[in-house]
DNA sequence: ATAATATTGATTTTCATTTTCAATTTCAAG
DNA sequence: CTTGAAATTGAAAATGAAAATCAATATTAT
C-alpha cells in the first residue's frame, strides 16, 4: 500500500470519528508512512521537527495513537522501555528477533508457529485474539 | 524444589555477592516462595505487610531483584504496565496465555514451538538466548 | 568495644506516557 | 465574508512504575 492510500484510510477514519484532517497530522503521518524502521516517538518527533519546527511532542503522540487505532501503525514494546511504531506490513503479520548486543531487529514469519499457538490455546479452552512473540539473542554481526 | 532449598540457594547467592542474610529478606523471600501466582510488587508488599508492618516497598523491590538475579524468580511483563514475578517453575520454561477480559493467566509448554523458534532465528543467522511468547485472547469463562 | 560495611525504609528522582488547558484553527451556517 | 461551536495544538503539568538516594540502623570481623 502506498502513502497516498494510507492517507486516504487515515482521512476516512478521522471522518468517522468526527475528527479533522490537519496539516500537522498529515505531515506526521506522511513522515511515518515513509519510515521503514521500528521508530520511537522521540525519533519520529526529531524527524518531524527537521522541516516543521513548531510541531509538538503531544501532537506526534496523539497522531500515532490515531494511526494505531485505525490499524495503519503497530505499536511494539521490545523491552527497552520505549514504545516503538512500525508501518502495517505489506505481507501480513510478522514476529521479531532482537539482538541483545547491538539492538538490531530482524523480522520473520512462521505459519507453523502461528498454528501451534492456536492449538496450544485451544487445549486450554482459550481463543487467541493476538500474540506477542519476541526472540532475543545475538545477530550475525555480534556472534 | 521446596522453600528450604530455595532459601539455601538465596543465601549462597548472597554470600557470593558479599551480601547479608537479613530477617526482612528472608521473610519477603519466604512469602514469595509460597505464592503460586504472577504477583506484582504492590501485591507482594501487601502480603508482606500483613505480618510485618514495618517492611518497606524498597526492600521488597530490592529482594525481588536479588531473587531474579539468582534465578529463583522470573520477572514478567504482561502489558498492563506492572512487572510481575513468578517462582522458577518446577517443570522448566513455560509460556503464557492471558484473558483480555478477566486477566486470567494460563500456562503452557510446547517443545515444538520452542524448536521452531530456534530454527526461524537460525535462518536469519541469529542465536536465541531467550524469548517472550504471550498469547492474548478469551478464557473459557469469558467465551 | 570499635570501626568498617551493608541494610533499611522513607523519600526523591527519573523517565516514558498521558492529560490538561488556554490559545488557535477549522468549518458549517447565516 | 462574519460568526460561533467544536476540534486542534503545543507547552506544561500530572501520572505512575521503577530506580536511586540517604541518614539512621544493624551486622560483622577484629
Ligand atoms: Mn516489525
Ligand atoms: Mn507463569
Ligand atoms: Zn547485534
Ligand atoms: Zn477471562
């Protein structure tokens, strides 16, 4: 999905909630849509401020909440005490492996694991709505 | 493992670190060893205060850090903003499924999933040191 | 007993997140 | 183009859990 269609989704979400499309929201969303990392609020604010000095932290925070609500952003907690956001992946859900030395993040998909999760839950009478799977270890560069 | 041997492990850990065994530490550890839930610091403090009014939050906090360091306690973050502690399980590592309605926590072990995780990491050149797997959904009581 | 060292618990600090609020902007109606 | 209601903004304050500080107290070896 390209930035334009994402912006359309955001705008129609705002409309359904009786919220307004503003230049700040648009700009923050645009910058976010162009990032392909797992970005923190501080990092995003820094990027946004480069061209738009007067945008505040609170607006970035609120915009990311909106993007998360409408499914265009996914919030992640990798245990470093900071919430990070990533764009809704093209190719569906993925999980993460994080280097405990250099903090590099790699992504992977494993349909077998997903399936076994649902089965494990079923055995306990649970229905799975979502899950969090994070592997921690050493990346190729850190041995 | 019984509380007595756990206390022995704690005491020898303290010794190696040049730390002292105290009545507060012993009491907090004893109460913790007897819990079989995923307990928060606040909850543990409350339990401890029932018989020992003068023990402070900071000592409970520090004791749980010691227990975590020496492997007798495992700290967990289930996304409610509070760190929870559980006793080192008898039967090895397990993962969790949490009810998003009533917060009930169930545990499960799945060797196949563990194995697939290592394989998925290997494909990316990573070595897994530890992992976090949490399923979120509805428990049998909450449909 | 003495001195060195560790512990305690109240308090303060830290820090990310969330909320508040007065000023500003947007937008539909006249 | 005005007007006024409603939403937005950004600075600042509040929140809350975790971590650190520190003076008073307790422990330990000599
Ligand atoms: Mn990702
Ligand atoms: Mn458990
Ligand atoms: Zn690395
Ligand atoms: Zn439930």
